């Protein structure tokens, strides 16, 4: 079996860059944004060995991986782990869209 790879959906990429850009602007430095991105990558790399560690969601094939105050919603297939969205838990949950 080939090794799974991590893929970011278009929506997840947009959310990720919005979050990283927000902190870069707020802090007038990219230092925290870089740290946060590394943290996301580190936590996602755990999924390559243990893809079921995330919390189950209402969507059958989607799980959520908690990283600090964010949830990375992902789906596991035979070939890849697809990150569908990044959710900041400090936002209004009524606005949440996973896929």
C-alpha cells in the first residue's frame, strides 16, 4: 500500500492563509504565523500514522483534529488525508461550514 499524503482543499487553503495573514498583520511580523503553520503540519503528520485520532463529526467520513484553538476537519481515503477546513473555535459555531 502506498503511503498516504496530506492534501488541502481549496477552502482549507483559503482559511489557512486568512488565519496566517491575520496574525502577520496583527503582530506586524510573520513569526507567530510560521509557528502556527509548523504546529498544524506537525499535528497533521501524526495522522499519517494514526488517521483515526481525530474526533468524529456529524459527517460520517469527516473527523476533526484539535490544534490549539483550531479544528482541522479532514477525511481519510486510501491514498490521502484531505483537510477540508480550518475552524477557529472562537468564532460563532452557527457560521461553521466543514465541506
